[in-house]
């Protein structure tokens, strides 16, 4: 990933927080059939130097064959993102030498995938992912709410994947390369548009 120094985010806590907040990662492999990409929800464990990603996908998905064959895959997690208009910049009013851009936060993670066929592992993976996403609900649904034979049939139609992260990069492009007056304008602009998360991210990296 192109990484100008002012946009780098090397904090492991920040990287992991983005993955947990935006867990639908784009799983990318380069196998015998060429490049394949699928959006897959991931769980992140702290095991290993950079963490370990866990997921499951349909057994019929051809990417499963690639995962069993490749030595490395890439997962892209996209965080908050939004268009930045030059109209927000003080520089536009001062000299006009400005152009639009896009602010975003993203994490890229690489690792060697391990395909898992074990039904017990898959049942645990599904239960963990479901419990995490259902926890905030007033009446959370649990896998055990479905009939056991139905759940077993669903599990048979899946494969698991575990990816110890060997390399991870974060990029928070939040107007850090703009003068402070322009960054203040971006914060105000995002807030006016209701994009409070982006406004807070820009402000956190500009002292606004």
C-alpha cells in the first residue's frame, strides 16, 4: 500500500480497533485461476505477533481451493471514508490552488491461510461470530436457537480459514498534509454533513 509518512498508522491498537469495528474484510488471493476477492466477515484474535484472523466461507466458493494452495493472502479492511470538497479549505479563499480528495482509514493484513474442515472448529467459529454481533441486541439470537440438524447441515456446507497475520499496515488519510486552517475546515465540513466519525478522526490528527 502506498504509505506517505504523514498518513501511516502503525499503532497496533488502532489497527485492531478498525478491524473489529469494520470486520467485513475483502479477502484477496492470487491462485491458479488468477485473482479472486470476496467480502468475508472476520474475527480477530490477539494470538501471534500481529493477531490472527478467523473466518468461514461456503465450501462451494472456489476461493477455498486457492486458500489451500497459496502461501499468502491479503485482507483489506475499509474504515470510515468520505469525499473532501475544496470548498472546505481556507486555501481556496486565499489562492484557489486546491483540488478535491478523499479521506479514509484502512488496514491491510497479510498472512498464510490455513483451511480448516473440522466441524467442531467451524461450529465454534460460527457461534463466536454470531455471539459478538448479536450481543448489543435486546433479544440476541444464538446458533442454538436453530434446530441442531439444520445447523449441522449448514456447517457441512462451510470451510474455515485461520490466518496468522505476518504483516499489517494501517493508513489514516485524514488531511494531515493540509495546513491547519484547511484541516479545521474539513472538520467543520464533515460535521455539517453529519459525518461525525470522520470529523473526529480528522480532528484527532490535527489538534482541532
